[in-house]
C-alpha cells in the first residue's frame, strides 16, 4: 500500500452473480477516466448520479448500462475524487470494467486501500473503519456498535490510576495505597466485560452431534442443500469433520458434521468430537432414542427419525428430515440460540484487549508501586494501538491489509 496520490480501482461487490455489481474508482484521475467510459460522456453533478451506457472507448462496444455516482473531494468515502459505477451483478462485467479502467491509467487497489485512504485523509478513525469491516463479516445483522467509546472509557480509567500512582509514588515506596488496588481491580472488570461483549472473528459454529447413525449427515446435507457427506444405514459412516458456511434465517453460520459420539465403543475420533463440543457455539444434539450424554447450556435436543420411532420423549423436539417434521423449529431454535454481542471487533482489537488484560492483572498482583506503574504504562501504550492514535506505519498497513479488495 503506498501513499502515492494515484488513482485506484476495484470491484466493491463480490465477484459472484448478484443483482447489482459495483466498481469503485478513487484518486485524482477518477473523473477523467470515468468520462471516457460512459455514454453520454458528461458526468453527473457531484453528489448525484446518472444513468449511463458503459462503453469501451477503444472499440465503442457497450459493456453494460448502469448508474454512475460522482463524489468530489473531500466529500467521498476516501476523501478523494471518486466515482462508483453500478452495473448488473455479473462477475464477467465487473472484471471487464475494472480491466478497462486499469488500461486507462488507474491501478488495481490493494486490499483495504480505499479504507486506508479514508484514514489517511482524516475521513474516519481506525476503530470506525474496523467496525465497518467487522460488520461485513458478522453472523447476523446484530445491533453492534464501534468499540470507540469503550476504548475511551478504558483509557480514561487507566490514566486516572496512573495519575494517582504518580502523585503517591514518593509516599508509598514498598506498600501501596489499597484504593489503587481497588481501582485496578475495577478496571480489570471493565476490560473483561468489553472482551466478553465483543463478537469474536469468524462465524458461529453450529455442531451436529449425537450417537452414530442418528441422522446427523442427513440433516447436514438437508441444511446445506446438497449431498456433501455420505449417508448410510451403517453406523459410524462419518469419520471426519465436514464444514459448510450457510445462512439460517438470515444468520450466517458454520455448520459442522462429524463422527457420532459412541459411548459404548469409543475410538480415537471421540476425543476430537469432545474437543469440538467444548468450543461450539451451538450443539444440535440428535438421538432417535432421546438419550442425552451431558446437558450443556448451548445444546438443542432433537429426537431424530421421529417418523420411524414410536418412543418419542415428551420434552424433546421431534425431528424427521425424511418427513419434513421439526425443521422450521430447528432453524428458529438455532437463530434464537446464536450469541449476541455489543461490539464488532477485529482479531487485532481482541488480541490487544487480551494483552491489555494481562498487564492489568500483572499490575494488580505486583507487590511494589513501581512495578504497578510499569505495567499500567505498558497498558497505556497498548491502548494507543487499539484506538489507532499512535500506530506505526507497519501496524496501519497490517490493519488495512486484512480488509477485502474494494473495501
Ligand atoms: N426414517 C428416517 N430415517 C432417517 C432419517 N434421517 C436419517 N435417516 C436414516 O438413518 C441412517 C443414518 O443416517 P446418517 O445421516 O448417515 O446418520 P449419521 O448420524 O450421520 O451416522 P454416522 O455418520 O454413522 O454417525 C440412514 O439410513 C438415513 O437414511 C429420518 O428423518 N427418518
Ligand atoms: Mg454421518
């Protein structure tokens, strides 16, 4: 990623078949390039849009028709002159327009480069841009907010404690003021709560579990919509994990099918199953005999194959994939059990918060006031990385490098 004032281009929507596709151009030559590929070649007024043909000026071939939106610096996402072209959502058309714009003098944008420019031009802070990026990857349309306020509150508390220590340092050389320990303990609570309220990166994992032959793979295949894993009358068919990213009632999840948990004849695969059950966000427990191994808060139980089973337990949900019984109930239970978070965070922010917590705990346990001051000052430095107030060029590059192309 360079600081050069050149013009960049990238598809801002995914390269998949969809209703609308967007190509984004940003930099000083944006208007000049856009004028060459639209017909009529007059750009709409900045802040407005026009319906235009998109053409290859070398051959006059019409590539598509679409909407051109113009943003004049500094009133754009990046703070630069910028143009967005909305066309039909075909990957081929998006690629063709992008290649054409590159041939007219723009450069393919690096991942996150539009956001990087927005940051460099003072249009948004790092936590705001990280929130924007994290929201794109969230499981559901959760009501998440930026961590900006939480980070500010932690910084204020930390600074208060450091000031108190500095005022007291000459009086308390060996023993410490107990009110400082109380303040540190309460800061520890604030940081722990912030971590717990932050959506972890990645999709929530929903694991289908139960004894062998319970119908797990049948349910997995049904939910993902095609035969991804082998279904068989023989127990113990699935020997490894199969994962698929799907959407359940608008919630993106990672669905996992694995070997059955065989308590009678456990084999080596069983340890893996147990490990997965420990980290799963939701466990869908299927058993045609309504037997439960160990109840967990995040478990939803279903008596599977209820169409061929006369002994269906009263307090279990009934499920038959074959006869389409209980599937709507299953989907609605998954969506109700999904964890809800207050903040959208990046992996980077979560890593820093966890390091911060370690420094605070170390300050709490330190025996001398000097050691406490040392740990708390280290924590303060970390906060500057968290809110982007004092990030090195290298860190900034790393942050935006994790964003997608076109973001
Ligand atoms: N009657 C009935 N049979 C089902 C239903 N779901 C699955 N089965 C059958 O049950 C058998 C086992 O199904 P699988 O989906 O392979 O079960 P599994 O839990 O993945 O089995 P393992 O991978 O061996 O642990 C197959 O013969 C399926 O056709 C159902 O809803 N009703
Ligand atoms: Mg299976």
